[in-house]
């Protein structure tokens, strides 16, 4: 499982930890894609009820928890991408964008991203371009970026920070 976080980072990390503990408590034979998703749903529902919704800043819109969650199930050999906005979890077919720059990113990506079977290199180029443009035009977006690839066999690959900087410059 890999998490990409945006919003109130302390709460995002806490929510991710709730998900990690829920998944760790599952027996290995109870880790199908649907069972992973149900564990994450239950963990986030409990987290939101116990911590997030009770905070006065949540009602004022000062606290949010948004995550993209990539999962791989060893039992059914399936990759799944989930989008979480607080306790609302949805399966994402190709990509999703979260955070302050989501509107610009949702505008840019379809102009370049053609289908989910694009190669990693082409998809990385799209990500570089969208990151650069979003950081340039959305005041609250910026800082470092990290790209992680979750392969079909469940292994991870990091795309280095220097590669990201070079890709953003080339964009």
C-alpha cells in the first residue's frame, strides 16, 4: 500500500496509520483487493468519527484529509487506486487529483494522458508537466515532489528527485 497525502498533514499521517494498523491485523488470506478496501474504509470511518469530525476546525473547513491510496493484493494479484476524501473512499480507474491544485491538474491531465496502458516513461512526463504547471499557477502548491511507481507485481520504484527536477525543467 502507498499513500499520497494532502490536507492537514498531521491528521493525514494519523489516518494513514489507522489504515496501516487495520491492514496489519488482517490474516494473509484475508487480503484480497476488496478486503483491503473494506479494511481501509472501516479504518477511515473510525478515524473520522473518533478524531476528525469532533475537531472544531473541521466544521470551519480548516482541517481536511485527502489521500490517494495505491494497493496491491497478493491474493488476487490486483492493483487498485483509491481516492479518499475524509471517510469517502472510491475506486479510481486511471488517475485522480487532490488538494488545492486539483482543478488545474484535472484540466491539464486529459490533454496529455490518453489511457491507462501508457508506459511509465510517458506517464512520468505527464506527471512532471502537471506538477510544474500546478506549482507555477496555484499559490498554495509547491515544495518538493515525490513520484512512486507501484508495479503490477506489487513492487515499488522511486523516481529520483533529480529526475523530477529535470523533468519539470524540460516541461
